[in-house]
C-alpha cells in the first residue's frame, strides 16, 4: 500500500491538504438560498449538452441532402435516439432559461458592480454564445424552421453597418443558403462555440475565485449566522441536488414533450406561419416593428448598453449613491422582454 | 547508444566544472542585448506567421468566386397574353414571378420579380384576394409591381428585386444566376 501511495505521490505531486485548499473556497452564506445557486446550473446543463451532442453527432450528417433524414433516423430508428435528442433540445431550452435567470439575479442584486465589471462582460459573452449555439443548433435539423431561421439570421447580419455583408457571406458561404452553408453551422455549433464557451466559463470561474462571490446579508438573517460555509462538501451537495433535479426535469420533458420534427426545408416556400424558437421571439417581434437596419441598429444599441451597464450604473451611482435606477431599468427590460415574447407567441403574424 | 550513455556523466561534469557562472560584465551586456533581440525577432516572426495564417484562414473561409449568370428562355412572346403570369424557377431554385403588363410587344411589357423578400430573405407569395405579394416572416407586403406597401420593407422603401429580361426573335429570355459547377 505504501509503495502504491509513494508511486502515486511521485507522479501526482499534490497533497490532500493542497486539494482541500484549492477546492474549499469559502462560499457566502446567502448561496444557501436556491435563487443564488443558479450560476452553476447552466454549466451543468452545458456538460449534459456536450454528452448528448457527441452522441447525436455520431449519426447526424451535415449536408442538405442527408441532414433531415439523419435527424428523422435519430428520432425514430436509432435506439434511444428520441430520448437523447429530447434531452439535447430541452437541455438547450433550460440552459438558455437558466443563463437568463442567472443574469437577472446578478443584475437585480447589483453583483456586477466594481470590481466585478469584467465578469459581467464575460457573462454577456456567454449569453450571446449560448444564444448563437441555440440558433445554429436548430438550424441543423434542416426542417422549414431551420432553413428560414438561418436565412433570416444571415440577413439580419447583413443589416449590420459596414461589416454586415462580410458576416453574411462568411456565415452562408455565399449570398444565399447553399450546399456549403450547413457544414458552417455544424462546425460553429459542434466545435467553435463549445470551445469558446468552455474557455469563457473557465475565465468566469477564475474571476469568481479571484474576487470571491459578492456577499449579501438579509434582514431576516440572525445576527450570529456564520458569514460563509465550505464549498466542499456543503455547496457540492447543493449542486448535486440541482444536478439530480435537472436530470429528472429533462427526462420528464424529453418523454412527455418529445423533440418535434417539422416539415423538411423547402427553399421555394416560406411557410404561412413561421416563428423561431421562443428565445428569439423578442428579436423576431422587434424586426416586425421597424425597418431592417433600424431594428438591427437598435438591437445593437441594447446589446452594447447591456455590456457597458456596470460602468453606466457606476457613473450614475457616483452622482447619486442611493440611485435605484438600475432596478427600474431592469424591471422595464424584463417587462419589455416578456411583453414582446408573449405578443409574438399569441399572434400568427 | 551505450557509449553515449557511458559518456553522458563525464561530459556533464566537464561542462559543470568548466563553465564560468559569472560572465564578464561586457559579455553579459552583449548576451542580454543579443537575447533580447533574438526574443523580439522570434516574437515578430511568430506574430507575422500568425497574422499570415489568420489571413489564409479568412481567405479560405470567404466564399470564392461570384455566381455566374446566363440568359434562359422563358416563353414565346406572342403566346403570352397581356395580364398573364408565368411562374418561373431558376436552376438555383429561385422563384421568379414573370408577368406581361402591356401590349406593345416589347420587353417593357414584361416584369420579372424575385420572390425573395428584400427585408430578410424569406419567400413572398401572391395573395390574389388582397392583390399583393405577402411575406409571412415579418409581415411585408408588395403591390403587383413589387413596390413595398406594408411592413418593414415599406418602412425601408425596399422593393422586390427585378431580373433583366430581353426579347430576341420573338422569344422572351431572362438573366438568372446559374450553378458554378455545370455537370
């Protein structure tokens, strides 16, 4: 036993004490409230997406001629294909939902404020990467929604001033959807974006470790409540409970509401009623309200404002330290997002 | 190999005993400058190579070549009555609405409208009840001549694009994009 231990210690020169020190970041007490444990949820879902995605990639074929049939085969012929595709689809839905909820929590608790502005920016990058991964994902099915979603998405890029035409050409591999387009979406979805997301998550966590989690005290807390608890095993158990709950929720959704397969892509006919996935309802409704360029520029202004919000908020609070403007801006933004999403959901056109 | 191993220790020992751990100041200066220059040179070389590779990757990813076009026969002019519409699908699958709107017998009688919405590229369809082309994606509408009347295309003053037409020897031709690789 001793010889084995020595062999291992020589090859992996780290002690149990060092591992404990490395993992036992003191976690602020407020994280015991579930609402504050949302950050790890999308990361866990992302892990699940990688697992199911790799399995789906074994049968998926990214060509116009074979894509739809390969997805049909996965859904109907391959053992448990329907389950893994359902898990992947619902995993994406929950991942986007939890990223948004996590961002809302960070926003409304002001956790983005100095010195944590850069981590907010990284979080914004993660939100955008997650949305693009969702978009490129449903483009791969090559059903009607996939084809027209990709066409509309590329033309939205085309409306970006100065570099729009270049972006569209790079995305579509031409001026219109063609035989080289699908492989680009596939590479983005299954290789480029996952790697970028992994790197961003790593930097996100490094920043959390460097700054520590922002601490919060609540009015209903007893004064002698300890300010922090250990990551291991206390918080790890919380994350395990979340992980198990997610598996149950995902399995229930995959079984009860299986991933749908719409009609195959028809480049000659845009369906009479067409809508993107729910997370793009806001943008889709916005695009109906304004001309293309006006809609794209205004959306760009919103995104840039979101990126810069920690500094905008900082400037406001410098003038008025008790300003609660950010809360009102947040409430207005949530109402606008929910309003536009519901509007798009309930009408045909 | 064995000989090499046998020699390895003495050689190392020689180096250790013969090497001077503190070089003369002028030698150290020269060494520092040379090392610095070499470092800068390597960094510049690597940066240049990386930039070159990025450029090549960009060129590789950017779609090469434009879409060639060709004149394609549509109909015999005398067989198309004024007011008639000719649905036409190009070799690339683009739907084109061709209509005769005059009786002069010249190319000005005809109009060829793309069915691709100028807003975000969805396909419009003809609504005879409303006498308009309609885009189901973002509610754009166009009159029979392709001019936008409602929705985002009207706000941006975008019309359905037109394809060039010509008449030769009583035959109507349209200029449309064709595949780059022809069988």
